[in-house]
């Protein structure tokens, strides 16, 4: 079966007075119907820029797709006219933005904002679109949907605004739903409800999902494949089980070790990755993660590691990803409960 979405060696750069920001620098992945891709990494790793580039929402200038391609059902989105891109955006590919309070228009009622894409893409009348918006609000768990559709965004709680954003994204029955940090700033109960809702809708509609998050725990039970990003690049990619149980890149090791655990005797102490992500204008030589990596070797500062397949469908951008002794260092360190961060 042909994939719904193919992103091929995508480079999105921002040309600023200070220099070229390589926010998305050679990212590739595929997405099939009914599947979920989890995109994880720290803030500033290029996750949202990659998604916004797929949606063609980044103004040019200052951004520019330097090279690569994005294909939806085999057709290049980059070669489409702006008119055809607008027909695709919000209709066949929809996005749940990171902060619903800044994404929702404060001067329009919730129902109006959900009805707008239906009128634009489905040629519904005002009455039909309003009825469909109320039904969508009910589907995403908004109580008294008929009444709440007349509310403004500031009259909704954070969780309800997020649900309204999901309803808007689902309005036209998209083939692909991009969820950018959909559970940020929500309490854990609402987080679980929203993730469960997205899975339920996916099972019913066979839509594909790109779940963008900095928290590996969010995609643990949801993603089929995981792409780990750092400094604008994919540093690990593979089936979710492989990435979780047989991680191959030191950055993924650090992300996993920073998760809270209840099976250790250190009262839940976390092991953060020391240091900060690098400037995307002035990347360090060699591997961008080497200044923060506790396992770095002299070779890491000299050569940029390519993303290569180590095992069946499991890729890593580490010079020593296939080295058994190198991986054993990580496994032994975890057993001793040591901090994974490097000295920076």
C-alpha cells in the first residue's frame, strides 16, 4: 500500500540577519493510513517547523525550502499552486496547534470557527455547517454542545479549548491529523482523555496521525513508529517498540532516562540531559549532540554521522550505533543508575 505522506530529505532554512537557521535539515519519513508517527525531542529540535512545512504554513521569506520534497498520495505539495495548497490544508491534512488560546480567534464564537472549514471545503450552508459544528463538539466530549458552541474561546477551559481545536481539525474528515503538543499544559486526566479520543477517532476513520511531543511517555502506547529529532535532524527512527526497548542513539537514551520511574529506589529522581540544545546557526563540528553526550569519543567531533539503518527498519545517526560494546556502556550505566548527561 502506497503511503499517504512521504517527506523526502526536507530542508527548511530561515535566512536571518544573524545567519542561516537550519531548523529542518534533511528530514525524511513516510506515513501510512491508520498509522501514528511520534515525533519527539526537546524544544528547538525542529519538530514543529517540520510539521508547519508539511502544512505549508511558513511564510517565504524568511523561511525557504532549500531542497527535498513533500508528497501527499504521490503528488508533490511543493509543486502545487497556493490555491491547491489551501484546498489541501485543513481539508485533507489538518493540524491541532500547540496553544489553542492563540490559535482560536477571540472575537468569533467557537461554533463559527469550527463551521468555517466546512463552508469553505464542503460547500455547506451556514445552517448545515453550524449543525455539523455542534455535532463535532458533542463528539469530542463538550457537554451541552448546542449552548457551548455559542461561547467565545475565553469562556472555555484549557481542556475544552483543546477539544474545540480537535473538533475543528476533524471537521472535514482529514486523511492526516498533525497534533503539535496537543496535551501541553493540561492536567494528566485531560491528557489521557484527549489521547484516548484521538485513538478512538483514528480507529473509526482510518486517519493517520503525526504526534509531536517532547515527552516520550505521551506516545508510548500510541505511536507505531517514532522519529527522534535533535538540532533539526532525525537522529533515530524506527518501530516504537524498537526505539523504546532497543534505543540506538545516546540522545534517545537521555530522553528515556529523563522519564519518571517508579521501579527504582531513588525516590523518583530524574536524570536530565545536561546542557542546552545548540544554536541552529552555529552548530558544533561533527555530531551536534557530542558536547552533551556522556559517551562521546574523539571521532564524534570530526564527522557528522549519517542516519543509517542498523537493524530491520531501525535507523540511527550515531557513529557507534552498531557497536555492541558502545551500547553495553549505556546498559551498564542504567543498571548503576548514573546520570546520562555529559560534562558541559
